C-alpha cells in the first residue's frame, strides 16, 4: 500500500498546538479589541521589581564582570554602572568592549531564583485574563529569568510569545528596547498595524520609541523606575497612565479602540 505523500502528511498533521494553547482570547471574535495586541514589559510593569531582585541582579552582574574580565570588585562595579549608563544594558558594553559572550554573561548575571522575591498586585492573573486581546512579553531581561517570574506570577500561559534580550540580536548587535529596529521587527512578527498594538511599560523612553512607530502606549507609573519621577503628569506620547494593571480595565483608564 502506498502511504500519503509529503504534502498529504503535512495537511493531515494536527495543527501546532502552542498557539491555541497560549492564546488567551477566542480566535472567532473579530471586534477591534480582540485584534488588539498587548506588548507587556516585565520588571516594574507586571511585577514590583523589588529592591531585593535589583540587588540580586546587581550582585550577580558584578560577579559576572569579575569572572569575565578578571578584575576586582571595585572595577567591576564601575564598569557595570558605566556600560548601563552608556548603552542602557551592561551586557552591550561587555560585548562591544570586551568581546564576551552575551548569552553566557546574561545567564551568569541572573543565576538566582527570583521566585521568593516576586511581588505583584493582587489578582493579577484574573485582571490580565479580563484584558481582551493577544498578549506578548517584551522585556530586556533574559529569557530564563522572565519565564521564572511569569511562572511565579501564574501568568506564563497567558502569553502567546515571549521576547527577551536573547532575541534582540540584530545583525550581530544587541538591540534592546528602545531600539526602533527591534520594535519594527516585533511589529512585523505580530502581523498587525501599529495602531492595534499597545506597549505597556514603566520606562518612558521605551514608550516614546513605540509611539514614534504609531503604537498606542500605556505608562505604568512605578516610583522605583529611574527617571519616572521627573514626569509628574502624562507625557504627550503616553495615551494612558496607570499605577497598576487592574486600572487598565476600569473607567477612564481603559484604552479606547
Ligand atoms: Mg520595566
């Protein structure tokens, strides 16, 4: 007996399950709200990135610099802060000036269990589920850390995909947020016009870059975010300003279609 051809096998094969499993909204609904794509930042947006987490990352990253460059702690601390100020991410300076392997450096920098340190607003999973549309994570943190935090928050399954700094290497260079090259790539992958895409973030410069490409913007105000205190009011490139994810669901804080 002759078996099915390669084409037939492809047609007969069950559809890849991951999309449906992770898709939070029924695909049959076609309102503009259900087409909306939410790009969520992680730290100080979906969870309160406590001082304990920042301290753990700082400590591990300084250790990573010590081990990569064989320098003392004082010099490692100085370089870590310098590259963070210069490039927005220490890893970029480490790759550019010292040729270290980005993935290995990031793995070493985040080699701790964030689970006991994660805090968020109450009922986050239910609130997120009530928000209609596709949800995608867009974080400058490494994948393993991001997955651990989302898992701890009980919301990992609500995201159809996760973008972490591991995916932000364009033409051999790390391009984290607010890189417009990165955001264009994300938009192309999302397959929706920018006006259907909303970036939810605590960092204003990332929102500014998103708005330049035509996305909608939600500023999650967090007092712990650097420079957030400089803007007492809402910036021109911010559509909605909230202090929790739950506020996105209610009254005047809801984003208009
Ligand atoms: Mg953030």
